[in-house]
C-alpha cells in the first residue's frame, strides 16, 4: 500500500506525452541536465518541489529571466507566475535592482562586518511600517522564523509553540509538524530526522477553529511562548482567514501573555508595504519577512518592538548570529526594490491588475459550470478545483490535484509557467503586461476546457 501511495506523489508510471491538448514542448536539454543533477543532488534538486513529482514531465531548468518572462534550457519561453516563489514583485532582472547590485558589488560582496547599506534598508522599512520598531536581518525566511521562535521563548521564559495545520514556516525542526508546502505535496505531514521531544513542544490546531484554540490554552496554561501563523496562509493553498479570527487570536494571545508571531515571508510587502499586519490592521508581537526585502536575494528578517528586540544578543541573552546577515549585495537589492514599492500607486495598480485577471478567469469557469475557484488577495492567487470556500488545510481534496496536473501540463505547453504543485500559489508582478495577462487568460480558458473534457 505504501509503495502505491508513493507512486502517486513520485510521478512514477506517468505517460509523459500529452494526448488531450497541445503537444508537449521539448524538454530534451532539461532532461539531460536533470539526469546529470541526480548524480549530484538528492532527487536531482536542491529543494523538493522543483523535482516536478506532482506534475507531468521532467523539471524545467531555467536559463534566463527578464520582466515577466523566463526561458528554459531548451529555449522555451514562458510567462512566469512563480516569480521565484513570490519575491520578484518587480519581475525578473529589474533594471534598477540590477544596477544597484552591480554598483555595490564593485566594492566587494561580503565583509562579515557592518555596512551603511544595512542602516539604509532598515530605515526604509521601519520608517514606513508602524508595526515594528527594530529589525534584525538574517539570510532566509526559515532563519527568520527560527530566530523569532527563540526570541519568543527567551522573552516569555516558556517553551511551547502553537501553530496551525496548513501553515508552513520553513524547515525549522519544531515546526515541521503537520506542515504545508512541499510536505503536503508529497503526501507527508512531518519530516524524518526530528526528535519526538522537539515535536512535543509544538501544539497544532486547525485554522479558523476558536474552540480548538481555547482548549489548547486551557490544556497548556501558562506554557505557550508564542502562537505563529501565516496571516495569509499561502503554502498549502491560499487559506484566507477572516479578520475576525485573526483579531480573536490577537486577543487570546494578549490575555494569556503569549506572543503572536505573524509569518509574513510570503505576505510581507506583497499585500501592501506593511504586509498582512497593515492589511488587517492587527499588530502582532513579532513579524518575520523573506526574500522580497532583498529583491529575491537570499535574505530574511524579523522585527518587533524595541523592548522585545532588546533581548537579542549582543544587547540581551537570546543568541542569534550570521556571517551573511546584512550582506551588502542583498541590502543593495532590497533598497532598490523597496524604493520602487513605495512609489505612489504601486500597490493600487498591481492589485487592480490582479483583480481584473482573477475575476476574468473566475467568470469563464463559472459560465462553463466548471468546479473551479480562484482565491486571491493582493497580487497573490490560487487555482483550486472546488466550488467550496476553503479556509482549512483539511478542506482541500487531494484527488483534485489530478486535475491540477493536467492543467499544469496544458499551461506549460501554451507558454505559461505556474509553480509545479497544486498546493502552491501564483504571483503577479509589476512586469506583467496587459498582453501577458490576455495571453495567459486565453491559455487558461483553453486548458480548463481540456481538463474538464478529459474525464
């Protein structure tokens, strides 16, 4: 039984040639590169979802990106809605980001010492974000979350963390418990290699479930250091929460002396410059951010009040360090990108563009009576083969991913690139033009017709 289950998620035995829509694009060079990569890396990749195990065909090896477009090793061109999993809000190879990076790189790429660029990016963020007073730069979203959890434990002198099923917070040991993202893609709910003792410090409840939340606080009274949530859960579908539930969560944390952590690695600077905190106007105690603050470069950050952040070393007893924290190249890219995001009307234009696009796709599906729903917030969207309102991970029907596999193949063959998993969201950037979006809409319409015709 396990072997057959494994095959479902490994793609073994799948016919690689499309028999329903457009002929499959050539992947000859990508296939050669993939076979070679399997000699060097586990599964041939350096991050699991890239292996294309939940969709058809061999992984595409990307050679170039510019604006809204990417090109693979075989020369195939795509309109890209993955955007490096979100941070490329200005599109690929943005000229202002590129020029700033080149300018700074001429003076060196890493010093392991302070630079004025760190001050400049921090001021840019803090001056326009009323929800945090001090910030610490790190090298990834996972590192930001790991550091935020340690800070919460050090500040409260408590050990337990509460998270929500369907929210993914990077590959932190204590949080890979009923996580989303690539884990659900492969049909797993936790990772090997994590001691039970670590998982025992993590409490998991369902999203949008007030009773379960209250019971957790009753069962573990005065033991919960922090509650961590993606205020816009976007790693296991787009599980949009009502503001009322997030406010309820804020109130419960306050009443119990527990810190509320907003994991905004995806939503931060995406749904607005102040992220989901600003969108919902709810103040968490700690916020984590990801690669978007570095123009897609390897960077992350966590921020809080000056009082909470005073617990971080060298000012306080909570240790956290990193040679590449505040790396000058990443800081330069971030300065260039975030300056553009502060331009008057940037988010209005981007969000309007996304709204028009997603509404057009939904109108088409509804007119055809297709069991298909588009979820969206800001410039983030998610395609789900359902007619229900999904707010919890358990509301997603795993069988619906078979339809996504077909949709992904048809879109790839029509020059449209989505992330290779039906649990992942898509992103629209400032670089996507009306022509790009019209082409994509036509490709989606044709692809949905194929998917729902092929029963």
